[in-house]
C-alpha cells in the first residue's frame, strides 16, 4: 500500500496523476512505479483508458476517499465515448477497466477499427500551463486536450501543441512522463476569430468539453443519434462543418479526409 498519492487536479488524466506521483517519489526504475501503483509488474502506462483500476484503488493510502467510478468519470476518456455505447457494451468496458484484462477495451469502443485518428502524442495548451502553474504550482496533462477532434483549447482559443511524449510508446510501456518533464517554451498560436474554420474548431472543442464533463449515459442514445443524423438537412449541415474543419486544418498544415 502506498504511503502517499497526489490529489488529482480538475480534468487531469489518471496517467498524469501517476506521472506526478513518480516524479515526487523518484523511483529507481519504471517497473517499481508500476508494481507499487498496480500491485503487479505486468501493468503498462496507458494514457486514455487504463485497466487494473481495482488493484490501483486498493493500493492507495489508508483512509482515502477515491473510488473507481470517480477516476473513470473524471480522469479517463471513457465519458467521451459512453453516451453513444449500448448499455451492455459500456458495462463490459467498465468491467475491463476494473479488471486485469484491458486488451479488449479499445476494440469494444471501435477505436481500433475506426476511421478517426487518435493523437499520436500527448498535447497541451501553453496558456493552460501558465494558469495551472499559477493556481497549483505545476502543470498537468488535461484529458480534453488528448481527444480526437480537439485541435484548440476550449478555454483560451489557441491551437494545442504536440509534445514529444507518445500516447502509445511500444518501447517504454511502463513510463509515465509528467507535463512538467515534457513541457517546452512555445508561443501560443491563437485562432483567427474571423476564420470560419477556426470558429468551427473552437465550437467542436467546447462541445466535446461539455460532453466530457456534463453528458452522462442515456440508454438508447446511440440509436436516437443515428436516427437524427439521417435527416437530409442534418447531413448537409454536418458536411459543410466538416469542409470548414478540413479547410482550417489545411491552413494549419494538417490534412484530413472525409473518406
């Protein structure tokens, strides 16, 4: 059992909390961190949808008030996907996140076979770093900034920056890297308020922020959404918004496709 664990910050990734823990305790090896946090040397550092949460919560200091549900809802990316999942599949995903078998989590969510590209590196907002250091004395990885489709900070209206930390590091699977360790001095790149594509990107970021923090699972929502978007006017509206997003990304040097 751990003698210490840092308090989570608002919307901080569990990965980030573990990275700050490792930084403070200064373990001699990555495996030692994994073993103490998850009570096994077979766990790996997962950014978005971690497993073995039963073991993790059991290892926390005596008298703590943390729960598995709290970590899942407030410090992982599952709330982004859960409103659109069938009840049975969502329950299976949550069970996988609690258990030692997390190999099926991404497959159950359709991430592996999906057409949406998951960010290859952890990302950050330069202005959030400044705000976090003023408020908490350090910066941390925000979970909103790691979601596909989020290209700008919903709070500051600046483009997110890519760090040097891989979201899936196959060579160093036990490594937790804090934002303080990875941070770079970068000038913020504000969006152009007169650029329609940039405005769409900001709206997408704010909508996803709301979804992540306010939308809880509604049974059958995925079917209602599918039925809703079949309406011709909705499809045309979505198409126009995606064209604006593509144009905005092209300006920023990124390439997206509707295919």
